[in-house]
């Protein structure tokens, strides 16, 4: 399964409460903070809602021996 690296790049000031709550639920609290989440439809939908505030990279999950 691939993973998403989500980086908080733009301040939430001036945006709606629903977008702020989405950021918080993804675990993003400080500018330039990075979180890694599984690439699921729910996470993709959350990222789509705040796509103007974050950058997203798809990374491959490392094989664990």
C-alpha cells in the first residue's frame, strides 16, 4: 500500500472552521509539519478539501522483513 506525505505549507488564518478541523484531524498543527498517512479514499478526500494549504507526495511503503 502506498502512503501520502502531507506537508502543511500555508496558514489556516482566514479559512473556515471545517477546513481547520480537517487539518487538525490529519494531525497538522504547525507550519511545515509533515505527516505520513495511508493512501485511502477517506484521507484523499480530506486532502482534497485542504489542497490549497498543503503539498502532497505519494511514497511507496517500505517492505518490512
